[in-house]
């Protein structure tokens, strides 16, 4: 672990390097090695029940104060992105939604025309339509909606961790990690990722209903857990992991409540099975992202590939959620060095007797994370630019539970709170770093669309565009929704913009060809 940590520090400070002993271009493997080693050492050296002195202090102010702190911290982290323009799929979905009527309340649940669809998210699209009613084409309002949903999820995570029997200060640290983790940049700053926000909200509310049923035994809680489960899985398919999540949390429950938790899990399983069957029928198959032949990417999953993603690759980004394609700021380098030093010190001082109960609760957080990973396991092989980080949104609740348990079980109070402070500070730094491209890339995309719009205003011929990049520094860029982007930013009709496969594709005599110049970062007309 120390060797991998040293390599990661050098890579963070000086960038890619080559020596006689090691060559490090991408820091992902080194980061994964550090993360996996730390998790294993934490399990081996699990401490017994925490005492009040170990935790240093107990919060005495009202619970609503904790929730206010969480909302304020979340708002402070994302406020600079509220003025960012739309980007990528936002344009296409907003234009499409602008032509939608109240009939979507029924149409969203109907089978996909032709019998072969990609996604069945009726609740998600209805929520999108409702958001459009007040947000319209105002990007700031859409960003505010995403921020509000993320703040709500953060508060629900706090309540969930607190309901699992952990002290408020541990729950507060876990919720802050959930709110400020570096992976949140894509999910919160990109309006089109609100499906993940809403699905996670309903899934977490379903878990709260499960825990209340386990505590009280009142069957009335079957209603909210069933309703929330239905809303979650029909908002986004990643929520189909829901039946496994109560089972992952069993180590936190008294033995007398296990039977109720299992019964609730079976109920969730029945709800999800019925809704999945209808979804399969409506889509004409499993759906999801497809390859060039139209086959769902889910069917291309390979056992070794899945194991690497679940137990190695993703851990690099869970512990070090950095967009490595963007230049690292000095303050991020310093924060990364401090965080790595903290991990090494905590691992070195871990020693002591092992306690089964403590280890089982740490494993519960990891089991929650891995269970939530299952629907998205084929999307976890992240590249250094960390694109696609939104799939970690719900699984990160499991990591928050893991860290809360680890903080609560530590025997040295000073080390405990130093660990918590460094953990949160490092993630604040990575989040600010990762949010940068989500400010600059949408602005650059809007500028490109306005420039083409000016060309169209001066010449009545249609434009045929090729070579548009999919991403820029980890943020989605131009290849989707480009025609709608031109229309919304310049007023020129989207029908005048046509995307073609490449420079060799034929263009009608009355058309103008534009090709993306990667070096100049702009479209250029080719005669």
C-alpha cells in the first residue's frame, strides 16, 4: 500500500513519469491498489464498539441544525455551476419536452413503438416534463432543481445512517461525504443526469420505510416502501438493485428485526420483478445502451471484466474521484498528498484486536455499495477523465456507511477527527476540480453552436457537420443534441443542421460541409 501511495503522490505532483523502477502514466491502477489495500486493512483491524471519549464529543444542537449544515455545504459547493449553459443531451430532451403535453402521463407507460427501445423511465420523463413547466429553457432553473434534489438526497442519507444506530456526528460526516464526493460533479452539474438523482431519492426513501417497518413491525410501512420502489425503478433502471439493499444492512439491525427486513426485501423483490417484466415487454427486451448491431451492452459483460470493475477499477475513483484529464491545481495536489498520508498513517496505526461485529458492519457498507453496483457493473470501467461518474450516485451511499462505521469505531479520537477532516477536505478539492470542466465545456459548446448559427444566418444553405467530439476534459460536449443546441443558442432552425459520419460522406450540392478542428477547437468549413 505504501509503495502504491508513493507512486500516486508522485503522479499527482509531477504528472506522468518514467523511471528505471516504475512507469506511471495513468494513476488509476495505483489509486485502486491503495484503496483496496486500505479497505482490506480496515477489515482486518476492525475495532470494538466506540465510546463517547473515542468520538471526542457528542452533538447537542437540534437535528435540524445538522440538516441545515448539509444543505448549506451542498449549495456552497455547487453554486458556481448554476450559471452554466445546457450541454449534450440537455438540448435534445428539452426541445422534445417542449412539444409534450399532459398526455405524457399515460403515454410514458406505453410500449415502445416498434418493440425495441433503449430505456423505460416513465416516472423520470414525467418528472422531466413537470420540471420543464417551471424551468423552461432557463438553464439556471434546471441547475437549481438538480441542486435541490441532491441536497434532499444528502439529508436522507444522514437520516438513514442515523437510523442505523450511528451517532449524529458520524452520520453528519457520512452525509457530507455523500454530498461533496468528487463523483457528484457530473450528476449535479448536468441537468440530464437528474434521473439518477430522483431514482436515488426514491430508493433511499424506500430504505427508510423498510427500517421503520423493522423497528415498529407496522405493516402500514409496506405501502410507502412499495410505492417508493415503483417510483425508483421507473425513474431509472439502476434502482432494480433495491431488493438487495435491506439484506446488506442486516448487521446494523438487532437479530429480532432480521425476519422483518428479509420480508421487506422479498416484498421489494416482488414489486421489482413485476415491474421488470412489464418493462421487458414494453421495450421488447432488456433495453439499455446498445452497440452498433443493436445488441444491449449488458449482454457483452464478461466475468473477468465484471470482477475487475467491481473489485478493483471502481475503487480508484471511489477513494480518488479525480478527473485526471484536466490539469491538477496546486491545492488539489496538496489535498491528495494529505489524504494519502492520512490513509497510510491510519493503516499503520490500525493494529489491535479484531471484533466480528465491527467487521460485519464495515462489510455491510461494502455490500450495500456492491449490490447497488450490479445494474451498472458494465459501466464501471472508468477512464482517467471519469466520464460516466453518475452511475456511482446511489452506490456511494454504501461508501458513506463504510466511512461512518470506520470513524465511529476508531479508538483514537484525535486521529478519528483528523481522518474525517482530511477525507472531507480532499473530496471538496476533487469536487471543485471536477466541476471546472462542467463550467467551461458547456460554455464552449454554446459558443460553437452560436458560431455555426451566425454562419447559417448569412447563408441559406443547410450545414452538414462531422467530427464533433463526444467529450471535452471529461464533460460531455457536442456529439449529441448539436442541432438543437444551434437552434436554442442562435435561433436558426435545427432542421438546417445535419450530422454526417465523416469528411468522406457525400454532401448535397446545395449544402455546406463543416468539420471539427481538434487543434483549434472549432468548426471549419471545407469546400
